[in-house]
C-alpha cells in the first residue's frame, strides 16, 4: 500500500483554504476538526529573497488549485527579513510554514531539512527567485500520481531552455557539470543539475543519511544514491531571468560539484569539504612554486627569502580560496577575515612542522623519499583541515 492509499478525501478549491471548523459535543469544549491531509509539500530554500516570497506563494497557489498542498520556506537567517515575511504570510495562511536556520548555510542542507519536516507523501523543491516555472508543478504531480518516483523539470531536454536565466559563465559551468554527471556518475537524465524537481518523500527518508548537506546540487546526489532503480520522468521548461535580488550561485559551484562527484566515487569515505580543502591545497602548491621562481628570477631574492615569500603567498591563496569555496557557508568578512587569516597562518605553520616531523620519522625506517613525503603531506592536510574547521570557520 502506497502513501497515496492512506490519504483521506482531499479538500479542494475554496474548502482547502479556510480554517478548520469547530465541532461541539455535549459536555466537551470546542475543538478543531482534522484538516484534510496534505498531498504535496513544496520546499523553498531561500537567502535574501524577501522581494520574491509573496509573489512565489501567490503563483504556487494559482498553479496548484484543487491540490491539498503546503509550502515550506527554509531560510538561512537572511538579513533582509525573508523569514519574518514568510512567517507573516503563514500567520494569515497556514499553508505556508517557515524554518529559520541559524548558524548554518547551504542549499542542499536547507532542502533536506524542509523535506524531512514534511508528512506529505510527495515533496518538491523550487527556487525562491522565480526563475523556475511553477505552472509545471501540477504536471509533475500528475506523473508522480501515475507511478513515477522522481519528476525533474529539465532545461536541456528538447523544448527546454536556460538561455534567459544564465550568464555565459554559469551556462558553461552548468553544462560541464551535467556532462560530468552523465559520464562519471552514470546518470542518464538530461538535467541532473536541476534545482526544480519532485519526488516521493519516502525516497528522501530512506537515503537522507547518505546525502551531503553541503553544496548546491541535491538532485545529482539523490540520483546517485537512489536513482538507478527508480522511475524518472523529465518535463521541459524555460529557465526564466531573475527579476529581484542577486544569484547566490557562481562558477565556483561547479568546483563544489566536482567535490561531490569524487566523494561519491570514493563511496563517501571522504567528506566533500575535505576534498575541496585538499584541492585548494594542491592549487596552493602550484602557486608556491610559481612565486618561488618569480622571487628568484625576477626579484633577485636569495633562495631563503624567495621561499619565505612563496610560503606566505601560498598560505594566503589557500585561505582566500577556502573562504570563498570550501567554507562558503561560513564565509568570513571584515575583521573576521583578517583574524581568520592570522589563525590560518598559525595553523599551517604548525601543520608544516608536523608534516616534516612525520615525513622524517617514516623516512628513518628506510622508506622511499616520495612515500615519506606523501605521508607527511597527508598528515599536514588532515591537521590543517581539522584546525580550520574547528577554530577558523567554525559554525
């Protein structure tokens, strides 16, 4: 028996919008009668989307006429008052709930929390920026009712388009990530990067422990974890241009997505954030070598001074990139950025001492130089990551 078989008769039209009536029984106080069960929960992750929330709620209401639905705005403590507005609307219309997340950020984590807060058999996710076509929701629900497990709104299937809503660099990043997902992850859908989809809640419940709360592409994560034996349907739409506010996604999201792919390829043994931290560290090695060469060849510095300059430059590079990408959900700004940079210098210095110590100790057992060096580098990376997560970009 599916969740749909357990649903009582749904209220539709105006009946679904009124407050539940009161019933009186002899000798008993008035109490509300049970409301019709919600069939669909629409999760709306948000950050600084105050100008769009009311309009999106109005559009969803028009699109889902005749459906017992609710919307859940999961807001990452927006400074513009998005959560306050959502709660104000919810005070007048109980179909809108709001989850205000304090001290944590990230689109995937917000969507997972919103879906797990639902008791409806079907859940959907739609962006708060009005770029997704909400009129597709009834057709997506129709496919789920007909037996589909996941319904995806695709920008890249025949008839769809992303040209109106993407800048050139975002379009390139999205298309590249899509090709990677289809090639490396074995995903056959046309738009595994879509942020607009619907599925049976039981799928999220079953696979929630495997999903990454970091990053921005939950659908690809879901498809990797659960999609191989699920019936998937794609519906096309045109991705709209943003009307208000600024996009929170940029080209770095593609790099973040690469971390997710490699984490999945490794069976989840290493978290996405550590892989991103390690990738940034690898780029820092290249920066170190280039600055070392520049200091010797162009600045005429002795090796020792050139090496010191290269170390400082590489550590600064790593800090800035980690702040921008690896820890983007806890990004430091202003005075916090400067104090964080000093802490990062200290942490990396201690990590470097540990790196040399471990490598020397292993090499003393007649190990090859490259193996000892690799062991020291791994130890240094783990130490730096642990200190950075606990003391610098702590939540």
